[in-house]
C-alpha cells in the first residue's frame, strides 16, 4: 500500500529536488530577521525526538493514497494552492495582490531557510531507514517547516483582513502542516516550529510601515459581500 502511495503521489524527479531560496529585506532589516533565541529542534535520540519519529511511523501505517495525493498537490508552497478555494480576495487574484503575497513569501522563506541552515536537522527519512515518504525523498532541511511557516503567516494576514473567518484560515494552515507529516517529509516539531516562527514574524512585520501599507492595499481587493465584508 505504501509503495503504491509513493508511486502515485511522488514524481521520481522530486527525489533530487532542491530549492534556491532568495533573500529579501523589504519589510525587515537583516538584523530584524535574526532569530538568535529561536528554539532548537529536539536533540537526536531525545524523548521528544523519538516521539516525533513515532508519530511519523504511525502515519506511515495508516495514511491513504488519497491523503498522499492531497499532500502531493500542496508540495509547492503557493498562495493559490494553499488558500485559493477559500481566498477572501476577488478572483482572479489581481496582479498587485499577488505581488504583495509574493513579497511576503520571499522574505519569510529566506528567514526560515537561515534557521534551517543554523540547525541542519535532516529530514526524517534521512534519519530512520524504515521511514518512506510518499512525497518522495526531497532535498532540503527539516526544521522549521517552510510550508508551516508561510501557510500560517498567510493565515494570520487573512485573519486580520477578514477576522470573522479567522478559525477557517488557521485550520487550513494547520491542515497544510499536517500533510507534511502525513507525506513523511517533516517531523511534528518541524511543523510546530514553523508555526511559532510565523507568529514571531507576523508581530515583526506589523511594525513595518511597508507591511502595513501592503496590508491596506490587500484590504482593497477583498470581496464585497452583503454581510461580513471587511471595509
């Protein structure tokens, strides 16, 4: 079953997939992007680390082909893939709005990548021979999860723009993180760290005049519905 899921859900080309991470200082200075006190991952072999691996083994036993396919469909971190079906913005997404979301992602990805490089936690399947990801043996480092970081960051932005839907947006971000565990490419604590990083970054972004200006611009692209629309 697992072999079938892997075959269906993980293109062979992804085995050697790597990402070139760009850095940006549009909202935060290089100093503001530093995270010297960011919590490290569990030590290899610690109780928390072994618990991480236990969760992955459990999901490997019970995950379905459909779950692997859903995880694979979100392998590329993209706003439309993550939130397109529940997006509060007018459709198609205006070019200007897409540019803001891309700026946020570029800066956020770079910060997450720097933390990954600091801790160098391998992906779970590189540490345990019995783990076989149905997303393929992708490259990159595990901690924190970039998917979890940017999906929660987007969810926080959307929650400020359409507060009545906050629970929906955050639940969607949680689902995105869970699929990275189901897919076998992240430990649970990688997801938790990504979510924590998003919370830290969002508070810092909100202190940026440029970010607040971009948020105001996004507000102008919200769907205008009879009830609940953010003005």
